[in-house]
C-alpha cells in the first residue's frame, strides 16, 4: 500500500505543480537538439543492438537444428529472448524506415489480436509449403509468416516448451525457421542502414526542409516525441488491456506479445525501458528548469515503478495472467502508464510547445 500511495502522491503533486507553473520560455527550446540526440544516442545504438541480437539468433537457430541438445536449446532460448527485448527497444519507432516496405511487420507481426500468425502458419505447415524453406521465396509471402512472431509460433508449443528441432515436422520447420532467421537479420540490417546513413531518414529529421517530410525542427521533434507517447498507448490499450480483459473470464494472457515463448514480461519491460530511454536521451524533460523540473524526476519515478511491477509478476504471464493478484498488479501497471501519458502529453508537451497529445493510432 505504501508503494501505491507513493505513486499516487507523485501524480497528484505533478498535477498540482503543473497548474501553478508557467509555460516554457516564450522563444521555445532548441528543438533541433532533441532529434539530434534521439538519432545519435538512442535510435542508432538501438538498431545496432537489434542486428547483433538477430545475428546471434540466426546462429543459434542453425545450431539447434543441426544438433538439438540441452546446450543448443538454452542458447536458442537466450538468443530469442534477447531478440525480443531488442525488438521492443525499436518497435515504437513506427515512422520513417519502420513505416516503409512493411519493415515493422517483417520484424514482428504485432499486434495480432485476430490470430493471423497462427492461422497462416497452420495452413503452411499442413501443406508443407516448400516456399517458406527458402529465404528469398519467404520474403515475398505474407508478413504474418515472417519475423519473430512467426519464429516463435513454429519453435514453441502452446505450453512454452521449445520444440524446434524435434517431432515429425522437424526438418520442414527447421528449414522454415532458418529462412525466418536469415530474413530477420536482413530486415535488421535494412533498419540499421536506413538510420546510419547520413543521407537517410536521419537527415530528414536532423535537417528538415520546406519541401521535406518534416518542415521544421519542431515538427521533427514532435515526430519522435509522439512515437513515444503512442508506444505507451500501444502497450496499455493493445497489450495490457487485452491481457487483463474486463473480467477474469475474459482475460487473455496468451494474447500478450511473445507470451507463447514465456517472453511477455520481457517484451513489455524492454518496451517501457526503451520508451524511457528514448525520452531521456532525447533530452525533452532535461531542458526544463526551476518550477518545471519536477517533470523529469516524476516521469523517471513512474517508469521505475513500471519496471518494479513487471519484475514482481510471476512468470510466465500466459500461465499466471488470470490470477487475482496478477490482475491487480496489471491494473496498477495500467494506472501508472496512464499517469506517465498524462504528464508527457499534457505537461511536458505543454511546457515545450509540442503537439504531444497526438496519437498515431487515431490517424489524425
């Protein structure tokens, strides 16, 4: 109870302070520094980390299929979890490169509320479709048959047991898994290159032009900032609320991203950590001074609380998500995320003169 009261007090204090605090300086902040820092210190390192994780996953997939053993299974599980975490660190950056050529969906088909991955993979396996055994042929098929979500589906049983490399369909599924892992590395390299190139999308953000995608440094800063607020909304509305359900009977813990492999908490934790990292590295709240500087400490306090709640959840979530105590913690987590969203979209955005209430999911 003391933990909950501390967070509630923080949110109330933030709201009261916001009412009495004047807006940011009339001439506004240096918006260019936000995007420059975001690109150089968060986005580029995060995409490099994704490529590194996916390279390890490709190797471990090949090793597991070539010689299934306790060691190769453990290595695959570790590489898969690290890839899930690395993906979560960039998954909310759904603009620029991630919005081109279905790149986000080729990395992972999320969210998948209608079970598209399951249905399409079941058909492919039933037909023993040879085209998924070749990376080039797979790359032009449905995105639901590609990416980490597809690899998870063919690698793990419904109870979370790693089955890749065993069973009657072992050879077919291993060829399919290796095709997925090869294409995943290709997609990761594509994303990394798009952000690393000085003439790529980073230039669009750092050097906006009258005829460009963004026209001003403020618009560029808003694009990154709004991807963070939208990421919070996705984690809450499309993942946590679905897991929670309106009642215990309607709870759907298996719908959480990567729940099948036992990585639901890994994904959510890495996603929220990535959102916090992108916000902090971008420096949005760091420029606030005097009576406005409560925003930075308040947001970091709330983000730390999300990690504390997730760390205390009994794993795996797909098995524990319907338990009353877990449901209560999920409700609490949703409340914290709501508080973060309010402070970001109303207070921080207001101080900086950003259109921070924009939600990319609304299509406005």
